[in-house]
């Protein structure tokens, strides 16, 4: 499964890049606003750190304006993927941008029906939100299973990008469900490393080794 970092923070991205396990980045208007820099400047800086698909979201809500804004964002760098919300205008923009050869990530997906619409509109990525479904008492991971299954049934090219992942279990379950990509906040990516037996085992190895070979 590919790992994307769900952040616009350059320091988090630099650390993730050092680990060599980050395949791309997703941003959204909330994450961009958090960094306080104009979106074009921030996305360009992100493209210099991570060499993979970088999702940049439009803030327009009407299709014509989304298409214009999306075409503009796509000019920032060859790795930019334009993010649009799963609305009627968003799907209209997705169809038009995809026809122009611009890759589109359709976001704010909360149902298999929505995901089917996005695939038929030529979406490059679909972003079902797991955590936000869990927040309302639904089982978000069921949606990932459904979308992966439906897309396999019809050989859709759209890749399933599991989003709103809140912890390591979400990442593992998304991988077990067959999601192509998981987008993770930096904190969650960092948590994936942790296992007490790894720390305990390394301590013991070093203690045993140093007992014999430590400089007397
Ligand atoms: O890209 C979508 C993601 O940022 C949403 O995550 O945790 O706010 O539901 P969350």
C-alpha cells in the first residue's frame, strides 16, 4: 500500500521524506490554512520535498470556477493532482479536467454510490473518509471494502485513497481491505514504527554486545 502524508507542514514532510517511505502528499483547505502561506507557494514547496502525487484542493464550489482553478493548480508542477469535493459541480469539474489529462482526486466521499459516480467521471483517486464516518457511529472501514470490491468488479482505474485515518489500526485495516493508498497525518505515520518488543530487543542486543566488547 502506498503511504501519503496528509499534511501541508514542510517540517513533517522533510522528516517523512528522510524515512524514504512517503509516496505522496494530500492537502486540503484546512491543512493549507494551518500553514498560513498562499496555496501555490506551499504546494510548490511541497513538490520540492516529496516526488510523488501532491493533491491540491480547489476552494471554488461552482464547476466553471473549479475547472479554471484546477487547471491553474495543475500548472504548479507535473506532480500536482487536483482535488475536488464530491458534489454535482465537483463531478462536472472532474469529468472536464480528466478529459484535459489533469489527474483528479475526488474528496469528501462517504458512500459507495458516490465512489461509483467518481470512477465513472474519470477520477484518478477517490478519497473515502474513514474517521469521519466512525465519528458518527458508522463503520468507516466498511466503505473501503465496498469501494475496493466495486472497483474490482468493473476494473475501474480509479485508485482508492483511504483518508481520515486516525491511527495504526485504520492503516492496517485499509491495507487488509485492499486500498491502493492510505493518507496519514504525520503523527499516525510515526506511530506505525512503535513496538515495545523492538525497543526491548534492541536494548538487550546492545547490552549483551557491550558487556563483551565495550571499551574497557
Ligand atoms: O484529507 C482529509 C483528512 O485531512 C481528514 O482527516 O482527521 O480531519 O477527518 P480528519
